[in-house]
C-alpha cells in the first residue's frame, strides 16, 4: 500500500514538473521573441535614421531642381523632378513608419498656433505645390493644437504634393 501511495505521489510530482517545464519553455520562447524584436527595433531605428537623412537630402535637391529655370522650361525634366520628389516623400513616409516601429522616433508635441505655423512654412509648402496655386487660411478663433512640429510639416507637405498631383 505504501508503494502504491508513493507511486501515485511520484506520478503527481512528475506531472507537476512537466507542467512547470512546459511553462518555463513557453516563457523562454516569449523572452527570446521579445529580445529579437528589441534587436530588430534597434537595427531598424539605426538604418532608418541614416535613410531619413538621405531622403531629406533628395527632397531638398528636388525642390532646388524644380525651381531652376531650365527645369521649369522643360516639361519632361519638370515631370521627372516631380516624380523624384514624390518618391522621396513616399520614402520619407516609410522611414517615419520604420522609425516608429524601432521606437526611436522621438515625438515632441508642442503647442502650435496654426496661423503662425503656416506662415513660417509657407515657402516650403509653396515649393511642394509647384505650379499649383496654394492658398493658406486659418479661420479666426481656431485654438492652438498639440502636435509634433516635424510630423505636421511632413503631413502638410504630403497633402499639398498629393493635391498638386491630383490637379495635374
């Protein structure tokens, strides 16, 4: 009888040990998965930061090219520059998403008065509009908003560029 009792107790202990081993293996897999995601996030953040710098250089170059008289006089060259600028904006959007994934995109929300903000960015937005007419107006009494300045600039440039392409 003692032997049967010990056998039952041993079976219960073995089952409990198997449950604990299964739980520990699952926790180790989860920890490994989190470590891999963290490493991927760090890698993504580093690469996307460098890529973002390159994209910004391309965007600035396309803006400067678009404003050259020789490009403005040549519709094919102007279309190619516009296409390059649109591709750069798409790349900037992808980079922003990658930086967000990597948790390295430091959002810095600040209080922005839209009228003053738009006035300060009017030249940049006009460049994004190209030949399309751009009118900026803020209704009186519009409250300030809390936004990341660079994220808002990127969003506005994309909206203006998309509107320009729709008009074209």
